[in-house]
């Protein structure tokens, strides 16, 4: 009896994606896959779809299982050795609060979106690819939660992430991004996430930020970052394959895809403002500035990408030049927004030290000393007087990205951007030309946006036990309670926060450089006095 010859990986993949699929006989294909036609995308031959990885189910689980063993071994060692005390200082922990409260929710939303694509795409090959990415996204949400949850045992602000993701005002920015994508059609979703976000911009999250985590002694975060990086490589490859597949199927697809690239590049860029803030202001030891990261990972890498796509008729994203003009000031404007609204966010804020401002002066020679140093020095004077600056009213939010309308004009850092338009008898406001253009293209979608500030003023952000008729009713305090933010525990000034006080008690080290420790002191003592 002749022993059956073992199938090659390519043969196994073909059996999985072609051999198990079938053509319907008693139902129309357009009834089985009703989402494929309404966006206007034309697919003539699904057989042209190519997945360079050609992963089969058994190979995928074996590969991921090996990574899981290594990942959890590192996380366990980190916990057993009280690794939380070996990070540079307690300010770094505040960046993890943004990560657990915002990024993990995005990973979960990505799982939802790619699971849907596994039902809606019209061929087995892309359905298999998107299902494996869906599993990846759920795995990322899980491993990130496990890695960061260790910090929750010692520091405030990480124990209520799912609730805050759905309720806190500043987390509506990343949440609205994926709600927007998940409510789009299947081809727009996959262009938005697999290409515009994963291929064009994801390196800004998984390269400089994870390097920053390593540089600040956080091996727990680094472990899940590196474990996810190989997944991200597949996701980026899928994104590029999707774009080329759509563009090669029909010339009419080019204009539709270009519109989606323009839209989702800007939407993703606005979300990445959080990453800019974390890189420049929340890493006590910095790897590179946001300016440098944007130059490398978008201008250089993205420029090469769009030069390659030019043969299909694809142009660089609309408003890309604005992001280049803003790279010298984005993080400084973002930190100003958070500092001024620090009592209604889930992490405490601080002003940069003189040493840190010297670093900003070096990295941002054309903008920092001229526009932002005077502001921070003035705010420091107010802090020293016991009257720190804070916003006394709620800001106007952008109807599309949902950030406060506090960004500045591309060509004038001294002037706030404000765009508005009228639709159906109502005025809508925007933080940029990019968001304004997105609204103009789909106004009926974005008039449905749930804007936290508007909802607060309409009295909709109240818990069931709130009583507006009570004589001592405080609408702002009740809105903060609705968001899951605890005054004196979550936000406020870092120097007064329990994380800073506990850090000094546990490690016998200053809680941050601003309170007197130099970078050299923190570096020398970062692995000592762990208790």
C-alpha cells in the first residue's frame, strides 16, 4: 500500500480556501452576500485574490500557541520580580492608562469588524484571511489586558476600562473611529482598517511606542508588543493585498478607493494624536519625538508606498501636507488640551520640567520655544501660586473626530481652526478641513454622532440615581460620575495624585523628574530599592 504523500502548505491552503467553498444553486449569490454591491465596488474574479502567508488553521494555531508560551513566561517573570517598580517613574504608568482604556477597546472593536467580514465577503480566501485577523485582534485585546492588569494591582485608573471606553468623553475619539468603520460597508471597512490604519500608520504604534516602553523598563508591555508585531506584519500585508486586488479588478474602483483612503487616513491620524501625546509627554525617557516618528514612518515609508500605488491612479491622501505642517506642534497642543481638562480625564497631568523643555527645544526648534514654552512657564507660575489653570467650561467638539476644536491652522499656530456648515437647518462644527470634508461627503451619517459635551448639556449623561431636582444637584459632578471618573483618584495634578505618593513610599525614589530628580538619578536607581 502506497503511503499518501503529504500535501504542501500551498496545497493545504488551496484545499481550505477553494476545496471547501461552493457555488450556490437555489439562492442568488447577491442575496447571500447583500453587502458586496451597494458601495459600488466591482469584483470580476475572486480567484485573483492572493494571500502571501497562506496560513492554514492548524499552522495558525501552532504558530500562535508557541508565541503565547513565550509571552506569558515573560509576563509571569515580570510579575514575580515586581517589575512594576523597575520602570523609570510613576509618570510612565499614566500612559498605560490611556493604553488600557483606549487601545484595548480598539482591538476588541477590530475583532467585531473582521468577524463581520468573515460573513460578508464573497469568496473563501478573503473570508479565511479576515477570520484569522479577527482572532488576532481578540488575542491582542486579551494579551494587552493581561499584561497591563498587573499594574492595576498597584496604581489607580485601570480597573474600569470597558465602562470608561463607552462613557468617558476623551475615549469617544478612538471609539467613534471604529464605530464609524464598523458601520461602513465591508470594502470600506477593510480599506479603513487593513490599509489606511494597519499598513499606512500602525508602525507608529508598534515601533516607536513599544521601543519607548522598553526604554522605560516596561518589559510586560514590550512582550505583548513584540508578540503582536508578527501579526501586524500579516495585517499590513493583507491591507496592501486588498488595495491592489480592488484596484486591479475594475478601473471604476479607483475613485471609490481614493475617497476612502482620503477619509480614513485623516480619521486615523486624528486618533494617533493620542500616540503623539504619549510619546512626547508621557515617556520619562524618550526614544524619539513625534516629529521624528512621523517623518520616518509616514513621510518616508508612506511616500514610498504611494509612489508605488501611483501606477494604479492612487494619489497620496488628501490633507497629508497638513499633517506634515502639524508634526511640530501636535503633541504640545494635545498636552495643553489634556492639562486644561485634567479633572475630567482618567489620568493625572503635569507640566514639563526645565530639563524636558530643553529636550523639546532641541527636537522642535521652530515651534516649542516660540509658542509653547511661554504657555507652560506661565501655567507653572500659576501652579506655584496655588491657582493652577483649568478650563471652566466644556469645549466645542468636532462633529466627526470628536476632539475638542482646539487645534490650530496649518499655516498659523496662533489661530484656532474652526469650520462649520449647515445641514438640515442645524449648524455643525469641525476641528479641521479634513473633518469638514468627511462630513460634507456623508452628512446623514455624522449628524447621528453621539458627542459627549452635547449630551452632557442635554442632561443625558446621568446615572439612574441622579436627581436633577435636588437643590444641591451639580450637573458637572454627575456627568463625571457617569463617565466613571473619580475626582481625586483618576485625574487632577500628578504631584497630588496617589500614584505619585505611593511611588515615593514604595521605591524611595522621587515620583517624577519635575519634583527634583534628574534623568541620571532615575536611570541609576531604576533597578534598585524594589519593595
